[in-house]
């Protein structure tokens, strides 16, 4: 497909933006559901061809309850399991990851919080060595009366590679979006230690 030079320049700028970040806000847009858009901070990586790989969790699905007019909602998962492909350390290597987790989610009057804790086993897709460890994820989301939304999250891993070398990853962030879904504030922090 041939594109005009202005479009090619625009696509290159979007790709550079996506390559320079590790998180975005994945949101729905539905006129059928009150309180939209629903958004969730989503970690991602780009394949060489530019296709995104995203980490979507039960917590992200549960966060969609926020702002729907539901007076109160609670969900608890004990010994849940999930498998996906994602980054586990700061090496940019992809891993096949299996998690076992406990999840707590609470929503009341447009304010929601969720905590997920668990263990994981990660095997490399190509490069790298196997790893296993513990993780904790916490997030909150608030819809304001003007339709704007704000949220924050932390994510932490303590783990060891197969050779016994320990490593940790800590990520945290905050965001705010106006009632149209445009990001008006975002702060993200990553740290890795091996």
C-alpha cells in the first residue's frame, strides 16, 4: 500500500512515540454504556513489524465496572491462573509466562481499587533464561462528575533466574484523562535491579 509523504511522516512519528513508551491507556468507547470511556493502564511491547503485544489481566476487565453507574461491586479470585507472552525483566526478551494469583477488586460510586498478588514461572520465547518469582499489582481508578478520569498503579516483581541470580522490577504511574479520553497528565517510572 502506498501512502502519501505526510501520512508516512505521521506514521513514523506515531511509531517513534510507541517505541519510546512502555505503557498506554487502553480505553473502550461505547455510546450504549453509561460512564464511558472505560480505561486501563496497559503495558505493551512492539514486535519488529510494529504489532503491539499487550498485557491484559482480569484486573483490567474488572476495572471496566468503574463509572457504569453500578453502586457497588466486589470481585475476588483465589488461585486464578493465566498464561500469556510478555516481558518479565528489563532485557526486552519475550517470555511465555504462567501466573497463579489472588485478585481483589472493589468499586463503589465511580471509585475502584484492585490488588493482584501471585507467583509466576517464565520461560524465554527465544533469548534469555527461565525465571520465577512473586509479583504484586495495585491500581485505583476514579471517575469525576465532569466525566474526566484519573488512575494510578504500581507493579512489582521479585524473582530469580534459573541460575539463581535475583532481579526485581518496579513500575508505577499516574494518569488523568479528560471526558473525551485525551490524556492530560501522565507520569510513569520504571526501575530494574539485577
